[in-house]
C-alpha cells in the first residue's frame, strides 16, 4: 500500500492557515502553481529581503552593503543548519544543487577501479557526473536494483556495499522525475556500519519533508533553495559532515575564500565547510535563502510534510479516475511530485494547453530518467507538484483540466 501521509480521502488536514499563507504568496493571485518541484513561489518575506539588499547595494555599494549586513548573511548558515540539524560550520552556500554536488564530488580522490554505488532513480546531472568520472578516471558505476513495488532494494544495495566496498555511495532522496521517496536513512545505516562515504541529493525534499542529516547518516548532502524551500533561483547549499572536514576533504579548485595562502608554496584550507565555497556571493539571494528557511521553519516542516503529500495524493486519485491517463509514481511512500502520461497528446502541445489554462507544470523526458522511464515504457510525462499553499479546489481544477484535455 502506498503511504501518502494523508487522510482516507486524501484531503489535507487543516493544520495550516492556508488563506494567510496564500496572502503571503503574491503569485497565488495570478496562477495555479503546480510546479513547486521546479520553483516554489516566493513568499513576501523572501522577496522583501532580496529587494531590500539590492536597494542597499544601489545606495552604498556592493562591498559596503555586504559588510553592513554581515550578521544577516551569517543567518543563512544558522537557518539552514537549524533546518537540517547540524551546525552552521557544516554548511556551504552554492550557486545550485548541481554546483554543490559537483564540488563535493571533486573533493573525492577517485582512482581507476573505484566503485560508485548508486540507484536507478537518480537525478540526471548526478548520473552524467558519474559517467564523466568514469571517462576521466576509470571508475566503475554500479546501480542497486529496485524492488518490484518501486524504489531501491536496500538489502540488495547493502550486499553490493559489502561485495564492492565502494569509494562512494550515492542516493537521491526524491528523484525529480517521480514522487518516489527513497529510504535514505536505511541506506545510511549500512554506510555507517561499513564506514563508507555517503552522498545524498535532497534537492526535492528540503522544504517538503523534515531532513535530518544525523538521522540520515550522510557525509555530504546537497540541495537547492528554489524548489519546495521557496527561495530564489541560483542558490543551493552543501552539507559537509565533521568526519569529512576532519579527514581533509577539499574541492579540486579551492580559492582564497576556502583557504589561506600561508606561504609561497603552500595553502591551508579553512576548518569549516566554507572551504567548499567561493569568494563571490549573490548576497541578495543569500539573504533571500535565509528568509526562505526561516519562513519554512515558522510555518512548520512537520505540518508541511503532512499537507503537501496529501494534496498530491488527492491529485493522483483524481487523475487515476480519468480514462486515457496513467499515473507513473511507484513506491511504498510517495511525495508531492505527481507524474502521468496521457494518450493522444505530444509533450509540448499538452503543456502549452495547461499553460493556457493558467496551470504551471513541468515536462520530464526519458533522457532525464533513462532507467525509470525505460522501466515504465514512457518517453515523456507531465509533472505536477503542489505545495502547502495550494488548495483542494486547485487540485480539483487541475484534474478537471486534464480530464477535459484527455477527452479531446
């Protein structure tokens, strides 16, 4: 049975003041935004923080503005650390989740024959990065099998850990092409038992679910701020564990922010995760991320984690009842990404038809998920991803639009 974290009719529990949250979200007045897995709508405090800093830069200068707001900039680290249960020194700002991920990978001294153990449901850019490492260094990429129900077979993955002793174990908490929630904490327990390096992509889960790096047991974790966290584009972060910092891991291209040039022939990395950062920052966006993390914690991540998947479960139920529509999400536990195929339509015209109805959505293609979409025998799907500020009425409106288009 799917655990959709919802009531029996998949109606979200009324735990949040949705009207107030929508009033805080200017975009709700213009669109039905079901593309939160792409970008969440900015909340008013996030927009205010960013515009305020840009205005300050315009009036006193960029360097001077960042100095004047140094305490608020430090708030980015404290807010993100509080969100995922670590210390501020474990957090590095990044321009995107992919940037954070590639920077983390660059710190691992791969050699020919090293094994990267991963899953069949992963983010496209992560898989491409592994293939690039295979081309350059001769590493091996091993994919753990899935269970018949969907999602990685943790026991089989643990057996592969013991037989291959991988240099890196990697998993994506929620793939971008599916509502699947992977058991990253179970994987982490096996990694800790075997003392294996563990990297988690939490791009779609931060802001949607509680993410606790201590519970997951990961050494490295990457995320964006623009999706369910509702921060600005061009922002993300990297969590680096104390164990990794103590072991001396550092990015391949470390700069003057992440290290000190202590003598002509030697540099010394800083002790914190700042060694994974670069000197230049988009300070307005950093402040926007701090505001977004603060806003999520004030709303309550536990309440968000109950409401958002329940909205998605309601949507799946509505879509499942439409002839010619097949929902694609598989697994014992599903999140707020709803994917489906529809008979008689091509990708771009169908999305354009949804756009024309004021409904924001996203397309996924087989090249984004070669294993998953191959198993499901689909070339493309539409992805709908509601969030806590969406309503039951919007869910029903979206389902009605799909039903109308399916009937053409």
